[in-house]
C-alpha cells in the first residue's frame, strides 16, 4: 500500500507596507510626551505652591517693622547780633578808604 502525505505549506504572513502603523506609532509617541509634560508642570506647580505652603511649620515667620521716629528737631534761625556800642572801644582797625570812583554815566 502506498501512502502519500501532503502537508499544507505554512501560511505566509502579509506585511503591511502602507505606513499606517508607523504613523500611528508616531502619534502615540507625541501623545505620551505631551501627557508627561503636562504631568510634570502640574507636579511642579503643586510642589512650589500649595503643597509647599502646607509643609511649612506655620506661625514661625517673624516680621519686625521699625516705626519711623516721631521726634523732629527744627533749628530756628540765628538771631542777628546786636550792633557794637558807639565810642570805638576796642576797635583799632579804621574803616577802609574807598579808592574806587563810581562808573561814569554813559
């Protein structure tokens, strides 16, 4: 008796050459990068804003304000000196002579 076994060949996998998978992978990568950037910004905001203020030990801030002095010193103008008494006591310098004649009228 003769027997012939015929095996069916392995199915050939078709390769998609249209580029749709590549475009979808690129869009997915851009989406992941945008989502990670948004999450990083939200985390930065929370750790520099609201969460930072909650983690501080409240009530330890001291603010010292020195008020401006209220004392104002005003020096009054000096009083004019009284004229020397007449009689020339103690005045040994004579008055200087006026050697400059007045200018001529034009």
